C-alpha cells in the first residue's frame, strides 16, 4: 500500500517564491502523515488569474490589460529558476514526490505546466498543457507532444493531465497506453460536475486519479487584481475557486473528497495491484481495443518555431565559372 496526498490550498498569487515556502510547510505535514506523493493544483506557482480578461475583447487590447499581463509574466517561473530549486530542496528534505502546477516562462511565452519532482533528483517530468481553454489561449502557449511522457516512481507510473485536457479522449488514450497507474490532474475546475469526469477517467483507464484544485478567496489576490471585479456582486471573502479535490480508485470509488470551500490535504492508501485486477475485464489500450478499426498516432517530437540546425541552412549557389 502507498499513501498519497492531494493538496487543496490557496497559492499566493503572482508570488511564486512565497507559494514555494507555503508548499514546503504543507510538505512537512504530508511527510509527517507518511504520504509518499503530493499533488498540487494547476498554476500553484505563478497563480491562476481566474476572472481576468487582461483588457481584451475581439479586435482590441487595452493598455491596462497589457500592464496586468506584464505583472503576470513577472510572477511566472523558469524550470531552472530559484523557485523550483527551492522546491526541489524541500522535496528532498521531506522525501515526498511532488506534482506541482506552475506557470512556466520559456523565452517570452508562458505555459501552464505540471512538473514532477523526486527526492534527490529534482525535476524528473515536465508536461505543458496542450490546449489552454477559452481566454487561457491568450496568455498561455500550446504545449506539444514532447512533454507527454509518464514518470516511473517507487509508487508507480505517474502521468499528468491538466484541467480540461482531461476532456480530450486522444490525450487520455495516450496516457493509458504509456502504462499510467497514478493519473494526476492539477486543475482549476471547481464545479461539482468535475467529480463525474474523474470517476469516469478512473474507470476508463483503470487508474488511480488524484485531482487537486485551489480553494482561494478574492482577498488572497493582490489589490490590483481585485480591482477588476464588481465588488457589489462578489465580496472580498468570497471564493474564486472552491476546491473540489478528490482521489478515485480504478473501480471508480471515491477514496477522498470532494471537499469545497476549505483549504485541506486529502489522503488515501492506494494498492497498485488494483490497477491489474481491474484489467480482467477492461483495458482501453489492450484487449478491449480494436486496432484493426481504430488507431491513434501521437507525434512526440518537439515543435520549434525556429530551427538553427545545419540542415536548416539554405545552401548558396555555386558561382564558379
């Protein structure tokens, strides 16, 4: 049996180092509870700007929105930056594997990313969200197939799928085909209906599902962010995200949660033998598939906008007479 944890906590928006420090305190509690894996919410480092439109409507962007975006970029993290270095140190000190949602700065573009960290190894897995939802597409770039790999850990094989990527059947199929046993879903979806999707995925993939969402109130965001809201309709003490985190077994049983309107850590003991037992009558990418009819091709190459390799340099014409 392995004890796992899902973290339903408020980030400190746009202050990633402070969020890492808070995460370190949480990991101390997770370690004391003898859990070996902790899954944090989407965008826990960097912040999820729920309710913001960044001054954008079709055909127009406003300067106030651009300035807000500049502040958002300033609160993002790089994979080799001090925030993740400190988090890696905390992971080693507590001996807890971590899946962490971050807003990643790569070049001059932001990505919604989930990183997996292992004690004494640092970052061992990276997944950039393939399809940002709605207005997220304005502020985040699109990931590619090069960051869809699963990660082997002492607890089992971990796969990360972020928020509404879970509604992409082909992506789920790709994760199942890689032998995912612990299916982690950092999310910002706090609707009661999210639980139904998590139960379905657990049954479909014969996987343990660990879903983590923030429980965060408006007043926990900076004043300049709160200024976008009509405070007559939402109070400073109202939740912008209500949580709803949960842990589901491969039988579709709810092992923990969902919990709403509170910061908490959810725990469950999981037995990976259950993932094999449930394959007796169903394996979505094995004996229950029909490759003679359906076949999924997954492009796992990195897609770069600019290629500086020698093969990409045009050859000059020979002008010798």
